[in-house]
């Protein structure tokens, strides 16, 4: 493996780790800070906790994806493991976005 290929792997891992940090900041910390500073009127503590847990989960999954990508430097790529990780990550993100959509559009109307 050339040095250029190693750098590309490191950049992909850094990107995934950065997306994970953004998910924790936006999905986890921002709703909590908004609730504490009383900028959210209609949101219950359960909704904030759900967003917080979802943001942490998605952030952790993206971080683990970055760690997995870094493993490509020393070990050959296992395509079955990559497919499973992509399916899990896509599923969790889709469920989280669906839950957020439900909470923001339908939950407060009851």
C-alpha cells in the first residue's frame, strides 16, 4: 500500500469521525442546552432525552466506522463486515430521522 492510499484512508476515517462529532453536538448537546436555557416551549423531557440518546448513538456509530476504516491500513478489507456495518449505520440513521420527524410534526398535535 502506497503512502497516498494510506493518507486517503486516514482522510476517510477523519471525515467519519467529524460527522460523528457533529451528530453528538447537534443531536445530543444542542437540544439539551436549548431545554436548559428554556428556548424550547413544546418539547418534553422525553423528547430531549430521545434526541440526546439518538445523537450519541449515531455519533458513536460514525466514530466506530472511522476506527474501522483506520483498520484498513494494517488489515485487508472484509467486504462482508463492511456491508453489515453500512446496513446497521443506515438503519439507525433512518430510524432516528423518522423518529425526529414524528416528534416534530405529529407528537405535539395530540
